[in-house]
């Protein structure tokens, strides 16, 4: 497969950049079942932010790896020692947000189709901004928060999911601190926790918003422009300007819209509208219990007061008292806030994994 013509390889890359699919082919090799031969990569295809990798190890096992920012890396394995040897083997692999599978059947009389379902992989694969595939970690080797820069430009950054996991780890570390300052220390730690949570929420939302496009999902950029740009700019042809600037910069229209700072992902209502317009995700339909979304917005509002008034602010809703009960910052509040944000991020992430491809919408023509 590594000897494929460049044009065909690019066509395959383009075709399989999607949340789910199946890839089938016949593989011919006189060495595949030969135990004296060392293992190696059979296929490695980076497609958007997907990685599809098929390899044979030195123990004659075939491993199919699939990786994407939303799902992480999973692996399905078939042991060739349990198959009938043949020089030609039918192979197929499938992937979706819920599972991956590997299928193999030697082209030999009496052979049967063998299948394997994937599990989470100890080693991770990521696609860099330059299109290269990077392996992170391995068996018994854990890595976290990996970043790689070249000439000052990012090649690999943590995914949205990884960024949020780093956020919660930082909060857990912060909560282990001790001080003799009493209640004011508890207030400061709780307030810093709120500030970190909101920053983590913003980082996750922005990263995931962009990742979805790299996983093959089509964002409705026309709806985004309609929702976020003033009427005067739209009438002046801002859509055409954005498209032209994006092409000149070598990035997608969605990436260019986000880079312009038109969407403030820290603003709950703006973030909600962006996900709805671009991908049809409605925050109110995430299946969250009770007042989770209401509480989330309150915590975001409290964070703004903490940052712009004082990090040692104890009464977080002073301007709303006595119409509201006083809301004091403390360790319990920090724990409740972390739970609230985590529930929201988990629900939003699950919703993004349920998205399916939809037809690409053509830009509307001005008359």
C-alpha cells in the first residue's frame, strides 16, 4: 500500500476523512505469514486529524490503529498464527465513534473470515499540522499534555479532550494545598478553581469546535457568518472576503472565522449559538440534569467578577443580594463547580461524537 500512486493515495485520504466508514482491500505479500520476517507498517494514512495505521509486529500479529481527537487511539488485533497462511489476504477495517473493527480472510480454500473489535490503545497516534504522524507513548509508557513546536509554530498540541483532562488534573493538584491563613485561603483556592474551570471550558469549546472539521464533519460556515456578522458587513460581501482570505492563508473558512476572534467561546450564549449554527448542536438538548446549564452560566459570571474585581472575593453575588441568597466562595462551591463543568463537557463531547456527515452547503448568492 505504500507503493500507491500519489494521486490515488490523496484520493483515499480525502475519502476516508469521516467519522465512520469501512475500508476494504486485498493484500498480497509472501512475507506476511513468515515468522522469520520482522514486522512493519502495512498502511499508514493520515486523513485530516484521523490516523489509520495497519501494521504487523514481530510476533505475527496484525494491529489496526485508528485515532482521532474525539475518540483517542484504539487498536484491533488479529493473530496470524491462528489463520491459514496465504500469499493474498482480504482485509477490511471499519471505524466509528463507538468502535473499530478489523476483518481478515486468507485467500485459501477452507479459510474463514476472522474479526476483532478494538480497545483503547496504550500508544497514541496524532497528526501534526505538517501532516506527519507522531506516536505518543507506548506500552507501560504514559505521556500527558504533549506539545511540539517547530520554528515557533505548533506541530502538535493537546486535543480538546486532553486539554480538559489537564484542567481537572490542575484543579485536583491545587486542592491539595494547605495554609494557616484560614478561610481566606479557602476562598482564594475556590476562586482560582472557578477561573481555571472557565478557562478550561473556553479552551475545550474552541478546540473541539475546530477539531470536528478535521474529523470530516462539515461546519455550516454560511450560517455562522449570518449569525455573527453585522448586516452591513454581510451586504458588503464579507462572506467572499473571508473565503478569499482563507484561501490566501491556506486554511479553511471555519479556521479563519475563528482566528478573526468573532466567536468568544468564553461567552456561554455566543458559544451556544456557534455550536448550534455550525453543527446543529443545541446545549439545551444535551440531556443535562436540573439546573446544570443555569449553574454553569452563574459560575462563568462569578469568574468574571473574580478576575476583574478581586481573587479574594468571598461574596460572589453581592450585587444580587437581597433578591438572591448570598453565595459565598468556599471549598464546597469549587467541588460543585468542577462537577458542573465536567458534566457539561462530557455531554457536549458525547454530542459531537454522535454527529454525522451532512451535505456541504453552497454559499448563498447575493442578488
